[in-house]
């Protein structure tokens, strides 16, 4: 409990740093937000009035504390372009991003752990060499390039799956699955390769330990040794990395969502970036940052619970 409370306390400082950095990033753009809100035929006097209404003429320290208090109340402001509340835009887009991130993580775990165990058990064979080549390719391939290649190969050449977009699972489970496959593979391939290499290295390390040789000497079946002892002792670091990767998947889906026209936070961020709509960009960065910090805390607590060797200090 002390460890968990300490981690939560540290996360508050991290979130404050994220909000502060996101606030300061707005001042890097030369575009005046008042000109985005004002109509095309606005006079200089009207633009100046809008600037005052938005509080942009106040000292930066006043703007900072006002923004900090608004975020603390859960108010992320309004879009400069559409006037829609940023909270509403993020709530509408977040489910699609979480859906894609969780699907990519499940895809990575399902394929990486069995392949990692298989490669470790057959170390030095053709199977090991093949899986290592595949993992090296997964680590080296940018997800946006992989997404484009998948679109050119599967929907365009083979005509099998849709090129992009999203269908809600409540509308059609079959169509939802078809639209999920390509973006899931494009986003999850790198993380599958990463978890594969971690699983392989950890299993090889465990297989060389004394307790494995003792279990074999006692006549225990190889499957029981692998699943009950070796794999279980190898999973703590893999679980830690997998949990942290979920945060990276949520933040790293921007390009993949743009490639597949996936209506999530990534697509919303790109649209806001093109129009310099800073309230939307700031809101997304804060939400993703808080989500990553929260996942980090849960993974640390879970790792400390599963692995007694973790030094809680």
C-alpha cells in the first residue's frame, strides 16, 4: 500500500509536468488563435476583441493558472474551429483508439509468447532462425509503411478486406472484424516482435537454471516444466513491458489511424494539427499522458505483486 501511494504521489507531479509542458507548447506557433475564431471578413478591432474574450491578452502566468484550474476541473476548453467542447470530441474519439490499441496488444501477446517459447526451446535450429528473422523485420518496419503496404496488397490487389474506416461492433460484428484486421496488424507488429524477443531471451535464461535441470532429473514432463515453471517465471518482465506498450499503443496510433482513416484520437489530432486548433491538441496530449501514467502505475503495482523480488524501495 505504501508503494502504491508513493507511486500515485509521484504520478501527480508527472501529470502536472505534462499539463505545464502542453500549455507552453501552444506559444510555439506563430498563428494567432483569435484569427482562427474570427470570421474571414473580421476587422482588426473585432480580432482584438476576440483576443481579449479568449484571455490571450492576459499575462502568461495568469493564463497558466487559469488553464491549470480548468484542467483540474476536467474542462479542456472549446475547439477554435468548430466551437465544440473538446471533452465531447475526445469522448467520441477515445473508444475507437482504445479499441485499436487493445486489439493490437492482444494480437502481439497471442503471437509473441508462443513463438518466443518455441524459438527458445529450439534454439539454434531453422525454426529459431526463421522466427528471429521475422522478429527483426517487425522491429525494423515502420508501422505507417507496413499499413500502406498492407492496403496495397490485401484490399487493392486481392480485394479481400476494406482499405480503411471503422464499423461499430454493434452494427455488424463481421464488418467490424474485417475493418479491424489490417490496422491491428500494422500497429501491433512492432510490439509483437518486441515481446517475442523478450519472451525468447527470458525463457532461454530460465531453461539454463538449476531448478530446470533438477526437474528434468526427477522425470517431470517437458511440457509441465515449460508451462508451469519456466514460462511462469519468465512472464513478469514481459507483463511489465506489455502493460507499458499499451500506453505507447494509445499514443502511437496517430499515424496508423491516419493511414486507415480510423476515427480515433490520432485522426482527431491530425485534423487539429492541420488547422492549428490548439485546445484539441492540448486536450489529446493531456488525456494520452494521463492514460500512460495511469497504466504505468498499474503495471508497477502488478509487477510488485507478482514478483516478490521487486525492491519496493
